């Protein structure tokens, strides 16, 4: 199987994840600076997560440039990565609403850890195949 379908699917999923995150950003109810300041924590969390997902997207793209064909284990490793990345909007929203409370930040860290682990598994699976 060629890599093109896997790459297109992954690009689409990451685009949807980013869209979900931006839809969680709600405009302020009033048109003053105080209302806008209340959104700073949510905007910081969104920016951090956007950069995080952007890094994964760029690295995934470069990784697949070296790939010629994919097989079942590679597809499953990629799905595993996308699963963890799909949890980023939840962690982002929870941190943004709770202004960096310990439990939401810890869960966000767990999500990032497992996303990193899943990316490592994908890389190792690709190296083994090629």
C-alpha cells in the first residue's frame, strides 16, 4: 500500500483536531479589555497546543517523505498516534477553563507523553519495515 492515503488521512485528522480547538475559543460577552483579559489563559493554551500539533504535523510529513510503502502495523501505529493527538483539544479546553490547575495540567502532560510515545512507536515501526 502506498503512503499517500495514510498521509492524507493523517493531515485531515490533524486539521479537524485544530478546528475543534479553535471552536472552543469563545468570544467575550462584553466589548471591554477586562472581558478580553479573561480569555488570556484559554488563548495561551490554544497557542501552545497549536504549536504542539504543528510540530507533530511537520515531523509526520518529513517522516513520511522517507517512506515508500506502508503495511498494517504502520497503519495501526499511525492510528495510535492520531488517537492521542485527538485528545489534545480536551486537555487544552480543560486547562483553559481551570487556569492551569494541577489536575488538568497533569492530564495534559499525560496526553503529551503518550502522543510522544506513539510517535516513537510509529518511527520504530517504519524503520523496521524499511
